[in-house]
C-alpha cells in the first residue's frame, strides 16, 4: 500500500488518520484514547498507523500545532487599521475558524493543561510561543487603542485574557449549524466589547466595529 | 482508625483526600490519575481510600458538584437590583471564588467534556442542571436589562455564553497571588462589559457597575 494513497473522501491516509484521531481525542480525551482505538476507527492495522505517526503524542502535537498556527494566522496585522478594526477582524477570523473545526479546537483546549506530560521541550515551546504571541497581540492592540485615545484607560493585560476566554472558549458551544453563524457571533462579541472600550460617543454609537456605516463615509 | 479522624492540617481524612485528589486531577487529568496515586499522595493505603470513596468517579463527582454548587450559589438574585448590579456582583463572587480554589475550577472545566463517561445519569443531570441555571440566569439578567431600557438591544444568548467563557475561563490564568486581585479583575471585566451594554451615557460614564460614585448619590 502506498503511503500517499488517498482514502475515498479525498484525504490522504495521514490526513484521514489525523481527522479520526481528532474526533476520538475530542470525545474521550487523549489519555482515554489508545492507538488501537485510532487504528480501529480509521480501519487500518496498528503497524500502518505507526508508519504514519511513530507515537500517539505526535498525533496530538500535529493537532495542537495546527490549532495554534491557525490562531496565530488569524491575527490581523494591518498597521493602518484602527484598534477596533483589528479586534473585530481577529474575532471574526477566530470564530469562523473555530466553527469550521470544532474538534481541533476542543482537543487543543482540553489537552493544553497536560502537554508538558506528552510533548518534548521543543514541542511545548512551540505551542507556548504561539499562545504568547496571541495574548501579546491582543494586549498590544488594546494598548495602542488606549495610547491613541480611541479606547478608555483599562487593564489591557486582564482584558486580553478575558477576550481570549470569551472567543477561544466558544469551542464549547459554537456549532457550525447553530442558530447564529460564527460571523454573527463575532459581530455580537465585538460590538459589546468595543462599545465598552471606545471613548468617542459618535464612533461608539455608529461604527463600533470600525466598519463604515453607509452615508457616513 | 476512626473515619472522622482529623489530619494534622485540621481537615477530616475525607476532606484531605478530596483536596489531594483535586490537585492530582488538575495536574494530570482524571483519566491519568489512579486510585493508587491518590492513596500514595495522601499517605493512606488503597483500602482506606476506598472506605471513603467507593470509586474514583465518586471523588470526581464531589469535586464537580462542589464547583457547580459554588457557581449557582454565586448568582445574585436580588429583584430590586439593576441588571448591571446583578452582573457586577455575580462576576465578583465568581472570580473571588475561582481564585480561592483554582484546582477545583480546573478539574470541573477540564473534565466537563467527558463526564458522561464517568457519571451516572443522575450525576450528569445534576451538573447539567447547575450549568443551565447559570447560563439562564445571565441571559435573563441581560434580557431584563434590555427590556427595561438599561441595556442596548443585543443577543443575550450569545453574550451570556461569551460572559461565561470570559469569567469561568479565568481558572486558566487567575492566581491568588497575581498582580491583580480577583476583585480588581472583576471590576475590569464588569466595567468593560457593562460600558458596552449600558445605553444611558451618564450611567455608563459614572456608574457602570451600579455602584454610586461619591457625590452623585
């Protein structure tokens, strides 16, 4: 059997294996899932599974790395954008991305407290660096908004952590087929948060997300 | 040995056992902790541990029940209070409570996705009922604020879920000895959120937490 052979759904065997393992880890936890379970669920024998991934922890690392890379990639770094636009666009990309792969987000968050048990130092450092850059980005955007007078004075450190809990924690309840789309939820979150941060009453009332309201541009 | 014998720190043996198990579950996960580990850490033999708890899942249920009961107990149900006061006081009680027992909160949140694997139907129903009542309380407070004109129109369902992620998710980074106290963090969270919800410009600027500012009462 070729190692790049595609499965019926168009994924490579390795991708399919990763997708199946992600579902199992999300439902039962990493510790509660054995390589045998993964092999059974994907319909391969265990030797073949080990051909693709030499250990279970390498599967977990691929899932966590993918989630961390996605989150870092969602950061909106346009120096010409206002702080409120940066926050809105980051929120929108985050929620749309989480909704598109709930199980990846679930594994990433559920296993985060234990990764030092499974990962090498380099792997842990990779994930921690991504997490720090997301936190620092959000904090810096809030700080920039305070410095420019766009936002009220506030504790950017604490609010960045609260923001991350509000948005990334949505994997617990966000559903692709829910009554509100991820995009709509991003507008609700951003509107409430940004109305709370923006000083200027006209901006706050008319364009809290930094999007031009027709007729005012 | 008497089953109500106290350990040197003044806890009953059962309380001490629960405290030790909470620390182990928080650090390694429920699945990754064996009853032998609990017995070793508390300095009892396994038979004695089983005397206090007939199964590992009963320990986990006690931890989760305690966390769920605490959260429900923190709900502020004063019909004469404004919606902003209700939200501020709930936030304050929640964060102070989480900071006072980070590991209990960690176990509760980390194991929540898997409790149907370990708990009886009645136990799951108990936890789910507590979670629903917290969500419904927050949503109803926001709805009440919208209905009275205190708050902007918004999606109370989505904002209640975001609020829960922001506040309860703080067990990930809240530390009793951190640079900001739980009380201070509650003020930061509530101020940002409530400034985002409150319609009235004077209330919003002067008393977003519903606390009288000296000189305006």
